[in-house]
């Protein structure tokens, strides 16, 4: 699917779902610099499943410009490196 373009020619950021917005808000509240998160702990805090968090973190990784999200490790639960 092509990325939407605004009238002024700038590329518009794709809109986020409610779950993605909730995760992003949580990350912004928790991070000052760089932090590491396990999907299962984010899920517990937000009332989501670890799978739901993992899928949405991957999507946020592609859709956000002001926060850097990187998949860091995969042991019991995926670890994500988040940098503001």
C-alpha cells in the first residue's frame, strides 16, 4: 500500500490504531533516553497480550518518526530497545 502524500508534497504518517497509540503513550511516559522493554511486561501493564504488543511494536517501528524502536532479543519474550 502506498504511503499517503499531503497536498504540500510531504509524506503523511499513517494513522495509528487505539492499541498502537496506547503502547506509544506508555513508551513515551517510561523512556528518557534509551530503555529496554519485554513485550510481556508492557502487555501486563496495559492489559494486552504479549503477542498483541509484539505485533504492534513491529508496526510502530515502521510508522513512528520521533521514537526509535528496535527489536533487540527473543528469549521468552521479545525485548525491544526504545530511544527517544
